């Protein structure tokens, strides 16, 4: 789940800001509760000010 895995999201924030990208896509192969996954992913991305 976004923010719970091994990816250091904070490290990538400056790199995201250097791109022209307008979207961030999060992915989970088979979440038990997709609504919970989406909510937590959005909260984590907002906490990073993205």
C-alpha cells in the first residue's frame, strides 16, 4: 500500500515536482478492500503535498 511498502516516497517528491506530470497513479495487485486502499493512498499522497 502507498506509504507502507519499501518505496521511499519522500525521496521522490522533489523528482515528481521536476516533471510535467499531472497525475500520480497508485497500484495494488489485489487489495482486500479497494476503497480502503484508495483512501489511504490519497491521504498519503496529500500528506506529501503532491
